[in-house]
C-alpha cells in the first residue's frame, strides 16, 4: 500500500493540475492586495476570510482534477488492468489512490494557507494561527470527496460521469444544511410535504459539506466549541471510513474489463 | 509441473447495457502451461485471447470451470509476485520516467534493493531505451512504450511471464531483441505464455501452440509437428475444420 | 518575417477595436446598472449560488453596492428614492451571507438614515449588526443616534447609548447617555450611570467634566422632586422656581454649573437656559 501511495504521490506531483494550482495561487496573492485595497473596515478579517476561501477553493479544484486525471489514466487508458496484475492487493489500489490524492491535497493546502498567514502577519501584525483550524476540516472534506469518487468506480467506468456525480453531490452537500434550515422556517409553509421529506432524507444520506465550513467563524474570531469541532471531524472521518470500506468490499469482486 | 491449469472455463459478457443479451467469449476451454516452456496462444482478433489472459491474472472471474495458477488463485499477492504481465498496447504511468516506473515495479516484485539500480540500468540498455530513461513516459513513441513494457515484464526475472501481443509496434530490431529476451528467459528455466496473431513469431519460438477460435481451443500443436508443415497451413486447416464442426453441430 | 508582421498587425487591430469597444460597452452597462440597480437574487438563492464561499460573495456584493452608489451620484445630484430599495436588498443579501461583515452594516445604516430617511430600515440594519457583533460599541451608538436624532425615541436612545458607553468604557459616551436619559425624563437613571462612570474613569479631565454634569443633574432632580410635590399638593404646576422657594418646597434654587438658569417648561419639565451644554461649545 505504501508503494501504491508513493506512486500516486509521485504521479500527482508531476501532474499539470498541480502546477496550474500553484500558479493560480500566486495569482491569488496578487488579487489579495487588490481586495485589501477595496475593504473599508476590518481589512484583516476580510483578508482572513479571503485566505481561507482561496485555500479551500484551490485545494478542492486540485483534488477534483487529480481524481479526474487518475480516473482517466486508470479507467480509460487501462492502467488499472496492469496495476492489478502487479503484486498489489486490490485494497492497496483503492487506499493508495485515495490517500495519495488526499496527501497531495494536504501538502498543497498547508503550503497555501501558511503563505497567506505569513502575508497576513506582515500586513496586519496579527499572526493568526487559529486559521489553521480550517485545515483539518478541509482535509476531511477532501478525504470524503476522494473516497466518494473511488466508491463510484465500482459503479461506472466513465471518469467524466464519476466527476460529474461527485461535483453534483458536492453542490448538494454544501447547501443541504441551508435547505433544511429554510424548510423549517415560516416562509417554507407552502412547500409540499413530499419535497420537505426529500430534503430531509437527503440531509441524512448525502455528506453535509457545509458542516466543514468554519471560515467566517474562524476569521472573525468567534468561538467554536471543541466538542463541536471534533464532532464535525468525526462525522467526516466515519463517513469516509465507511465509504472506503464499502468501496474495498465491492472492488474485491469487481471485474476489470 | 503445471504453472497454469484451465478446466472447462466459460465466460460470457453482456453485449450492451445491463439486462442486454449475453455473448459467450469462452465456451469451455481447458489447457495447461508447463514449467519451462514457451506456450503460444494463436487466434484471430476478438476470439478470446485477452479474456483468457485476464482470467489467468484474476482480473476477470470465470462463470464456470476452474482456474489454478501455481496451484492457487491469482488474487494472492504471493502468487502475483511470481508473475509478470505485459498488456496489449500498454499505457504506463505517463507522468513518470522509465527509471521511476521500473523501480516501482521492481520494488513490488521484491527485487533486491541494492541490486535494483544495476538491474534496471542493464534492462534499459537491453531493450534499447538508453538515453530516454529520464524522459517522462508521456513523450515515448508507441515502440518505446512497448520496449519499456518488455523491460518491466522481465524485471526481476519472474517465474512466469504473460505477454499479450509482445511484438506489436516494434521495428525489426526491436522484434529481434524481444525474441531473444523471451528465449533467454526460457533458457533460465522460466515459463512464458504469449499471444499473437502473427504466426511467424510464434512459429519461431514456441514449444507448444494453442489455436483459439470462437471461444474454444480447436488445436494443440507440438513443436515437432512444425518440422514438415508450416504453422499457417495448420492454422487455416484447423479454422476450416472448426468452422465445419460448428456448422455441423 | 511576413508572419511576424501580420501577427503584430492583428494584435494591434485587437487593441484598437478593444479600446473603442470596451469603454462603449462598459458605459452602456454602467447606465443600465444605474437604471436597474444591482442584480441580486434572494438571500437564500445567493447562499446556494455562493456554495461555501459566502464570505467572498458578501464582500463582492458590498463592493458592488459601493460602486453602484458612486455611479448614481455621478448621474444624479442626489439619490433617487428607489435606490434605497437597492441598498436595503444588498444589505439583506450581504448580511445573510456573512452576518459578521462590518462594511455592509456601516454603508447600509448610514445611507438609509441620511440619504433615504428610512429610519426604521436603518434600525433593522443596526439591530442585526448588534445581534451579530455584540462587542462593537459603534452600532449601539449609531442606533442611539438614529433613535434620538431622527426617530425622537429618547428612551431607546438612552438605553443604547448606555450600552455603547459600557462597551467602549467611555466617559464621553456615558455623559451622552445620561443626557439622553435626562431628555427622556429619567434623571435618576442618568445620575446612576454617571456615578458608575465617575468611579471607572481614570482620566482626571473627564472626571471633572462628569462631576460637573452630575452636579447639574442633581440640581435638576431636586427641582423635579419639588415640582412633583407641589403638583400633588396644589393640583397645578408652579409658575416658576421662585414660587417653589416661597412656598417652602425648596430651600435654595440650585445653580446650573454650565452657567445657565433653570426654569420650568410649560409641560412641567425642568430645563436650563444653558441646555446643560458649555456655552462656548454650543456656539461652535
């Protein structure tokens, strides 16, 4: 598994998406100063939000691209066939790919956020380490997305389809919490019960990505209960753990055509 | 001693989508691969050669029948460590270069970590990729990828090498090199199984030849049968007989 | 060589056409925007559209609003009435996306108050600001100002000013608060706040100032009590302070430390000719 992980990391580092992300990051450092000029008050807090948002966005884009390119390579160009002929367990393939992608994401996100934190410290004389609390949340989010993708390769061998599905689930997952809060308000009284039921059930089935969003709270220095924080991390970890287990379970019996 | 044993193996695929009709690719094939031989599997395109290999490697599961490799199942990593495989029209990890790729494979096969560098270097030289070993595989031509594929197949001299169309895409020099590699491997007492649809290649090297048609092995040829008859004639004859047999049935 | 020349020619052509078309298009867009307002969805829809990046979207909406307001002022001498709706909507969207964002509350509340005379909307904005930014004295101060100056709700103005004073630990705000209580006829509360602040202040100048105000308010309180007692017994308001002194309700007429003279207004409230403000300040 370690070798598979290492292979994935090595491939990821040489992937073009990796460099595009770093270039986009440098570009975002430029924009940082423009945004800073446009704020009126509490520039530091706006810039903290900006730092976290850009880090999250770029990391997720990178992860999406890595997933897509690995799926294309393995499924369309059939390297999966070759890989599984090597002395590797099928489990190793799934674990190596998932954690390889996640580790490249961990590396990039840490790098990017550190850059921003240092920039913030230089500009506002405020060394805001609390922002790093967003990182584990982001990592768990990446793990969730990647394990979802590798869960789906059991169902489809089309990388484009899988990527669309995870993008779709991401968009749903980000808004589920808001949707549920909305249907509980008075303004949602005339929404038919069946829709409410659907939203409610989706709430319990799909991954709630909005749980991992604490960007504003962290930027504005609001207190986040450590219990709550750990609970959110646990939620993501257990969800991904079960997805990976299921994925390995199905993959054992998968025919590689 | 048997390296591989196929007993009445059947395999069908769905032609289109879920719920569509099934097509039989292998309808009950049985054969053995013996230790120390070069066995060739010949057949027209789309007759089940690749399916046979994939079943052998444990990538596909037979619907009926029994498959044993080294007396066990190929899922086992211990078994897989004794096998090397070269796919048809291979694509390897395009972001890596030849050395990185071969180190990965060698590491998995348990090649001695001290010797691995020299082994890789000599193999690269052997397949004629010297000077390109630090280029990323993405930039390789089709022939170069095939050469690299041969290099990985013989890396760590595994006991049993499975080659799917090993000579396709190679220039005359490359073909000669590949043939030499295969025969050398045999001379070390190792076993080679390969498929091809180019008869001369098979004729040159194989100890035994199986002819696969419409999912059945219709003829098994020993090397000494080729002394006075060309493989091509035997092949065409067998195909005609097979076709007759099918139409009579 | 020919290729290079052609390349430069085409690039030049692109720049030329762009330098004509870009300002033209952007002028049109500007006019359109100035006529139609910002393109904003409902807060719920905006939340969905901005995925997990509400903070950035909120910043963007606020920036858009600022540009929009500037554009309007280029074309009109003052803000047309409908622009107020745009401001309020932008506030609703931006503060729903990021309820902790300072700028949007600031822009929305001040514009709604001064430019559109929509005091109750400004009140809503400020109340939301207070809800999410509990530790900022500024919103309490602005809200108090809104109540006092525009809405004439002195009670509420005094309450919020007290909060502002507490948060900022400012003697100046405290004195303002006490004045507001005085204006709302709650002299005693004003005195209590002042006492608290006098204890908390280290600044000697402010302490002196506060003590002066306390003295004035004590005078006011004394007269108020006398007027009340007079009213209970006589069943009418006294004509002036002298009547109170003559009939024994007060031993001495208190002095206004700000240099004015106390008097009883026709509705019975106690006032001073100085309005309890330093004279030189009042003239400023």
